[in-house]
C-alpha cells in the first residue's frame, strides 16, 4: 500500500463538530476500501490567503493515509461531492511522520505567549510616539504651517487692518488656480 498525506479545508460556516463528523465519514471511506488512517489532526479555523467561494476562513484537517490507490480515488471522489469541502490536496510521501505536524507544534507556542499575544521585551525600540498630527514634529522638507489661509488672503487682510491705509487693490489670481471640473472617469465616476 502507498502512503499519503491529505489536507482538506471545510467551509467557515460549519462547526468544528461537523468537521469532525466529515472527517469520520472520510476515514470510514478509506477503511472500507482496505486502508487505514494512522494520524488525523484538526488544525482549526484559519484565515485563507484569498476568498474561496465567498469564504475568508476555513476549517483545516490533516490525514496521514496508508491505503491502496483505489481507496484514495474513492476518498477524493467523496470529497469532491461534499459541498462543505472547499479544497483538498493529497500527496504521496515516502514515509509517514508520527510526530505532530508543524501547524500543531506552532499552536502550542501560541498558547505559551498568552491571550494577548505578548511578544516579550521589545528591546530599545522605545515608544511609538504621538499618533495625532499636532503631536508629530514637522517634516524637514515641508513648510511650517502658520494658519490655513493662503498667503494672498493673509496679506490682503493685514493691509486692510490699517485704518489710515487706502483699500487694497484686488489681488491678482493666485498662480495655483483650480482647473475647471471635467467629466469624471474611472473610479471617480
């Protein structure tokens, strides 16, 4: 008999007990066709790299299988017919690893870090500093912000503040005039 590793992803809508019953049914298919499943792991609900059939997450399960090719064909046919299984992958291996998979080993490490996911000592990185605009230091290449008024309006206001001075002539249009609105295309439409 040949040795295989198989991983399948079930929909996020099903519960972990339903995933367990799906895994039981798949294991029974293998055993009915003359094979065996020496190791079975449930990896839990995990994020997918991209949406699959409108699912962002999926329940992952791993099987180590020792079965003939006919049993494997029936196993994969059963997975194709099951609507709760989004994806599956089966590969042939030279030997089965009796140790827990890397995913299960990492799960233990996540529990050790605590609920908040503490990362321990952050080194000499210091605080993150202010988050608001007012608290940030100005950039070297940016002009200092004195107020929100354009320079032409501020100078006209300063001149008109003198009672003895004659009214200021109308200021010429600033060089940066806004272009008239044109037809919107693309994402703006």
